[in-house]
């Protein structure tokens, strides 16, 4: 009669993780997921929910006439790759580039650094939006980063070297070159 004994295996943990690069990112499938590389880490996110997209669209609609009026550049909602540094790429919910549409390069990789980016809170991305992506945006010298919280009905305005401002009523943005600030009633964005 043989005794039944189990062999104990020690628990193994990964000692290091793979560092992702732009070259790795370029080989990923275009399958409807959002792929981002921040500080060598790959983030994969499914497409946003309808409520999320509605808020992005309302912000985009508020920005377009203002940016055009003052000749500030181009506004894009989702689907735009923002390259920050040599090996980091993100896809913010909204980005404003300080160049007109006709002056944008053929590839996002060659586009200038945006003057404004916005991320709308979702449960799947919240921690990275306020952590690694926040650090990337501020260290990458993006002038203004809006963290939009649909649940709290606020926008956190993040700027390098300044204290954050949490806005619950009127969001103001006054970039260089504009004769007056943009003022957005957040009640209309979150309706």
C-alpha cells in the first residue's frame, strides 16, 4: 500500500516585471481597448461607458468654440495618443494641442505636448488617473490637467508647481493667447 503524500512547493513570486516600451505598444492589437504605457507599465482599459462619454462630449463642446475663437489650437476627445517622453504614451479623454489642425503632424507620435488634458473618472481607471498619469502629466510639463469626477460633480485642476484646485461650480481656464478665460458651468456638464 502506497501512502498518499503531497509534495509541498514553495510559493513563488515574480522578482521583476517586464518594462514596456513604445515599440512594444506599437505591436499591440487595435481591438477597441485603450493601451497606455506609463513608467514602463502597460495599462489596458476597455472602452468607456456612455455616461463617461457624454461628459467628455460636453467638455469638448464647451472647448471647441473657445479654442477656435482665440486661435489656441486643436481639441480632441478620446482616440488621440499623447506621447510624453521617449517611452510613455497615454490616451486621455480629452486633449488640447496648441497648434491648429492643419499644422498637426501625420502621426500622433510627432505631435507637440498638449496644453490641456482631461480624464473623466471611471472605476477602472481612477487610481492610475490620480497616481501614475497625474505624475506623468505634471512631470511632462502639461500645463493643465483636469481630473473630472462625475460622482462628486467636481473637476480637480492640476498644474505643475501649484496646489490643486477642486472646482464645483464654474470651471475657468485662461491659457496664454486668450483674451479672456473660458468659463464652464459644471451644472451643465454634469446634468
